[in-house]
C-alpha cells in the first residue's frame, strides 16, 4: 500500500514510484527570475531564480491563494506528477477534493532559497565567477527564504494569501510570514515545528554537517561530480531518517528482520533501508545546500530580536498549530509552547496534537485525521485582514 | 560540580579530570592470560587475555563477589584512580561506603572480549600473523563476552557471584550470566538495557558503523596510526552521545548558547561539545572494536533460541531491574517487558523506573536515588543457591 511505502520512504519524492496515480495528472514547475535580492546578511544577488508551481485557479477576488512551504529536502513540486511520473511530495494532501483542495484553492509550491531544486542556491552559477557559488553561497536565514517567497507572491500579482502552510522547516517559514507580513496572511498553519531549535535538534543537524565536511571528498565545499562527498551526505541523511521516524513505526516495519537478498545475509532490514535512503538522497541533494539549510534552521529563533509579546503583537493571522504525538524530533511540547504564546498575545489559535505512530514524518504520509483537521480549518470562514486596521484581537 | 560535568561528559573516563578524589586512591588493573577459548562461532584462541581489577576483600566464605560489566566503551578500571589520576568509570558508585560498597563486597571489573582496553580484541596480536587481528577478529557475541568473564571468575577461584551488575551492553551480559550460569549468580542487576535491540537501536549503531566504514582511511579495517578513520569514529561517537542524553539535559546544559572561544564564534556550545566528544573518543577507542561490539549487541537476543518461559525456567537469580524515565535509547518499556517475563516465570524481580533527567547516561553520573536503590538491594538478604537443588520459585 502506498501509505505503507511512504512510512518507510520519508516522502513521495524519495520513492521509486510504481504506478502512483494523481488526480492532477502532470503538473508543471516554472522558474521566476526576480531582480535585486539582498539577504539579511547584506549579500546582494543581481537576480534570484525561484522555482514554483501553481495548482488550481485563482479566484476573481484573488483571495484563495495558499502557499505551501516544504521541509528540509522538498521541492516546488507539491502535487501531481512530474514528466517522469514522479508524484509531488505532498500529493497525498494537495489535489482535487483533498485536504488542500485544488478545486477551491490556488496552491503555490516553491523551492526554498538556498535549496537545490530550481531556486537560487549553492548550485547556482555565480555571475562574478561563472561557476557555482558552492561554499561561497552566502549564509541565509529563514527570513531570507520567506522574503524570496514574498517576491514570488508579488510576481504572481497577489497581495494577500489565504494561508501559509508548512511543516518542519516549512513551519518556521509559515511563522515568519505571519510575523513579517501580518497584513498578507489570513491563516498560518505551522506543523511539527518550533520557534527555535533546542540543543538536541541542533546536535542532530551538526552530526550530519560533520559527516559531510569530514568526508575527504568535501574539499572545502569545492567538490565535483567525480569527487563528491557522497558518504558524508548519505550518513547525514541516515541520521535524519532515524529522527523522522518513531521507534514504534520502525519496530513495526522492520523489527529484527533480516534482509534476505542483501550481500551479507545477516544484515538487518533496517540497515538495508538506511543504506538505500542514504544513497538515493545523494542523487538528489547538494551537500552545500544541506549545510546552508540546516544552518538556517538551527539559527532560526522567532523571538531572538524581541520578547514574544512584542513579536506577536503585530500578527493578525489566525493559527492552526499541529503536532504529532510520536514526533520526538519536533516534540509536541514545542507546539504547545507556541500555542501558549499565541493565546497570551490574544491571537486566535487552534491546536491539535494528533495521535499518530509515524513520528515527524506523520505529515508526509497518508493520514486521514491529519487531512480532516487541515480540510476543516481551511474551509472555515476566515476574516479578511484590512490593511492598517488593527481591530480587537480575534 | 562533578555531577554537572559528568552529565555532559558521558562518563568519568571521558573527562580531563581536574582534582577528582577517590576514597580508593590508586587502583590496579591486571591482565589474566587464559588458555584455550572458543567463540560461539567456532573461532579458537590459543589464549585470551582478560583485563580486570578487583576492589575490596573476598570474604572467607567467598560469597561477596560482585561482577561489574561495563557499557560499550568502558574498561576494567571501575573505580579508584589509575596511575595518571584518572578515575574509574563508575567511581561515583563503587568504593568504600558507596552503593557498591568495597568495604563489604569484593568487586570485579573487567574489560569485555572484543574491546580495546586490555582484553583480547581486534587490537591484539594474532599469533598466526604477528600483527593485530584488525578486521580479521572473529565475530563475537554477548555470550562470548560472558564466557570470557566466567573464565576470569574461575581464574580468581570463585564458584559463585553474589551479583552481576551491568548497564546497557553490561546489562545484556548480566542477563546472559543469569541464564547461562544459573547456579553461579545469586543476584542479577540489569540496568537501562533490553533483551534484544529494536530497529531504532540497530539503526543508530548502523549509522555509526557506516560513518566508520565509509571513512576513506578505513581501508577495510586495515588502518594504521597515521591513516586512521578518525572522522568516521568521531561521527559515530557523536551519534552515540546524542542518544545517551535526554533532550531536557541537553537543553539545560547547552540550550542555544554559543561557544565564545570557538574559532567560529557563531558555533553553538552543543556543537563544540560534540566535536570534543568525538575527538577525545578517537584517542581512546579502536574502530574495529567499535564494529565488533556494536555488532554483538545488535545481534544479542536473549530469547532467540527458545521461548522466554523456556529460557527463564533455568534462572535462579533474584533480579533488580532498573530503567530511567528519560532514557529514550533503552526506553523503560523494554525493562518493563523484561520484568513481566521474569514475573511470569516465577522469578523474584524488583523493578524501578527512576525519574531522572539525564537519559541513558543516568547510570554514569552522581545519582543518589539510583545509588540508594542499588545499595538497598545489594544489602538485602539474598539466599544462596545450592547446586542442583531446584527449589520452588522464589
């Protein structure tokens, strides 16, 4: 079954998908070239490219746009099939009649700044040198990612978004949207995320980074296709995968079973699974990008500049905060703390901790209760935000 | 404070110990050379060397001996100071007046077979070649480790042990003692351990092994001092350290603080801590040994050969099973399941899940409630086991 596969595969984009159907059929990914972008750190791009995909139709009132923000390794390809037949990473939840219903909403997927799937990142050519930025790519922040998304939203001619939805790294982006563009976001849906990484979250990322930069083919980030830090990147992904799953999901799926067809017949199935995950990730992800993005999320701290009350006083969106009981990488306590701060700031916030077994990856898989919560909230009546009108707290 | 240090250092042997005092003063580690040892897999050693330490005095009745089994990276040096002033790994809990009281008990510490601290392991010279076994060291099992310990106990002239105590890998050894030498063990104390690794426990070990064997200086295990897979071993240890700690302990100790004296001032303290742990481990541990021991504990399955009732029907020891509420690597559920099986088999078993904050490492640190539980149980009246007299269940 598809959901069974997804549980062990992380997301649909990780899969060698056999016969996955999508009601959307083939969907297109485009690139917008946007001039003049300055990072928070002051680095000036003459232009940035932003990979994106739109699904569904924009309403005449232009009030049904939903921005979907991906996690660490996602792409602009949210749903439908790409030309090779590969489904988008959130095809389970985005499409006609699905939780994020493309019959009603105009859905925007976009690859993050600093990524390696079409949007400007370390693999992009540096016009100064004619070669990829590589390790010379500037340090970027989650706010930079959001600013690039905002430029795309401008480019699409949209003033406001009905919703910004994201899980994990995407949830940090959703939170940043609500804070930095209070008049452009009516609904904010941060999923399985936090306002700042704790020491353990930083630690797991740092282990991945260490595995990459101590790979002898790392070469200070100046690697080539033939001398590529594949081992380090694979180990980093293996660490990631274990943290995305729950103990129970792993026990159910693998237990202590052996891999009958492995070269070493004594190999446990879970070992073979991790090897597969590591090596398939190497084919689709860039090590400099991995460092760039994990650094950005480790540095993310929504309340670094000011106290929560001050930061949240600007927010006008309504919130739906979702966590998963078995998520030990972004534990529910972090979402509860966010909700506490939102409520204290007088912001309308619904919260649900879904009782799932699949750990952090619970948002990526077929998950009817999750879909139902999302659908119900998005179909609710969400007041428009009138610019410069600060009404009473919702 | 010492306990504060220990929390972040893993165990006392990881520390650069400044002024640590031990009531035992300097303690000695010896090596016993024992002829003729055959592993479970059939590999024949002409002799094995077993590194050990004894503390306290053997009673005239020879009935006060306690064998202490270390975790993955421990040594025979349990308590007191070595010639360089370094304390034993369990100096907090073994010594005069301590939980394992050397004024009352004759305590035996011993390095495990397959280890790299004095007992025969991959670093030992293979008499056939005159060079270290290295990757040619046979696969060993937890039962092999126990058989080597039993040979040492024979060598010390002891028929029975008052207790076998061990945490983590050492707990697996304690369980194996109780099963394989039912008439030699009066008390069995498995701490923070399990009867078989689950998929997640295997996964974390496999990530460490992958980091080691994909290090280009691994060279199929035929590394040298100058071409040594240090990066891989360091990454493996970093993964281990994160799994040994709790999220709360890491948050308390490191939070999001920065390392002021780091080359990169933006480095988080937790990153610098992990780097330190990785590089200090490289100086004291052998990569082939790391593979050998983690393989053995992944393969360990107390009930592989027969149903729990059948395996436990032979057991005559009384049990004290200890787990820690914040231990997510060896979660309390595994200990509860062990206790359930012991009780069902009519074995006298006390169980306590200690409410600690320090994760799996809770047994390594100063921990008065843990010490009290251990002391109380060891000081209880434990019936002798009369050979060949199978009484009613205790």
